[in-house]
């Protein structure tokens, strides 16, 4: 099962809206075939492994990190292929939380005489697919809040300079983070101040590019912003208010940008409505790379699942220098958001602090 998880992780960030899955076929105590799901629309891990095994799969054991599907989606049911292969036993890491499966795949196999062992390394399997589990059970994407800050909690100087607070190794890791998510989200302030491309350029990685989501309910982002330059080849989603200018929408749509109009709530975009919309667009994981106000808004809306902060050995100072989370904040320490499963990792001269909310 650990090998199945290793195989599944090879497609990290590439399978959405599907989960990452790995599979092995074992005959006579030896692994005779392996496979993993590479991308939505391509064969599932079980199918890849069984095809490699061929006739040798008869009487064998199939190890798979997620319960085999039993419904027609982008591909045919895996349970049909397993039964046809003559596999004697299936070892499953975790049950599929998708209501269309949710134990039905296991029951189909058992009813047809296949022995099934369940919940092998289940916590590890669930951890690998935390994005899929959140998305499929709640209808919301899995949200990671990322920020880079100095020792004294500043994300920029009072003059707005923020490049570069962290070291080159930390910045390279951020490109890996981007590569694993289906979308990157920023506010208008970040685009106006930094004019970023928001592309993912990880080392030794190939595959799709995350969508870029721009929040701009006050029509601040200029049409010449760099994030729009490659909008015909890499997905850009521009979020504006219902009252935003139609002319701007027409220009952006002509450039291949997807424009979403979301009503406002509390003076800003209704984030819960927006995130549900993004999930319906099959964007299952969002990396927030905004400024202090956007960060505060997503935290206050209860949308953040994970926090990743990069702490640099710098002292910036200045009461006008912005911090990573603005908004009203809390009045008492007992109201502060507390991280769980906290992990500290040195990266170059910086520290990466990550944890769940």
C-alpha cells in the first residue's frame, strides 16, 4: 500500500477533479504490474495495472489506495474490469467518499466472490487525498493560505516593496505549491502593486498550469496587467461585481479570460458564493497568495483549510508596513485561530511553517 501511495503521488496536482490513486498487481508474492491515475479522462490506476498484468492477473491480488469506482464517469467502471480480470483479492486503502461509490464498489466485488480487505494505511490514504475528500463531500475547494513575511510579521515595506523577502529556495518551493493546486487566487491590490504573472514554474515538473483567479470588485486591475498576457494559453478567471463595466468584460472575454460576476457581501466579494462557483468549475484546490485584506477575508469566511507561512530572517519595521492578515482581527487571545499538526521546515535561510485550521 505504501508503494501504491508513492505511485499515486506522482500525479500530484494533475488529476483534479479526480483523486490521486495508485495500484499494484501481486502474484505469487511478487509485484507483477503497477499503475497510477495520471489525469482526469485517462485510465484509472487499477485499469493501468491490470492491463500491464494481462492474463497473469487471474488469481492475483490487486492493491489499490482508493476503493474502485462502480459508475460510468469519464471512464468505465473499474469494478467491471476487476471482475473480468479474474483477480482473487482486492486490498483497499480507503473508501471512496464520492456518494456515487461510497462502499458500493466494495460490495459489488464481494457479491461476485472477490475477497476484499479494507482500510489498509487508511490515514495515509486520506491524507494524500485531503483535497478530493473536502471537494467531494462539501462542494467547496480545499484552500491553502500562503504568505511570506519577515521576523517582525511584515509582508512588505511601508513603500510597498516585497521582492524578495524570502530566499531563492523558498521561492522555488512556492512554484511547487502552485503546481500542486488547481488555482491561484489573489486580490486586485496584489496585481496592481506587484504585476505578477502568477505562473507555476516548478523544477523538473511537467503538466498543466493552475488557473489564475483575480478578485477585482472595484475595477482596479488594468487591462495591461501581466497576468492577462497569456490568457489564451493558460486559464485566467476574472471576478468582478455585477455593476462592473461591460466594456472591460468584453475585452477580457475576447482575450480568452473567463469573467465571473459575483455579488458583494460586507463591502467585498461574497467569497463563499465564489468558492462554490469555483468548485463547480472543477477547481478543487485554491492557493491564496493575496495581501493582508484578502487573507483576512478568507479566514473570516472560514474557508481556509491549511496555512503555509514562510518566515525570513529579516526585520522590516514601520507601523505603516503591512502584515499578512489585516481586517478587524480578534480582541482576545482565546479567539485566535490555532493551527493543528504544525510542521516547521528549514528552506534556505528561511523557515516554512505549515498547519491545518
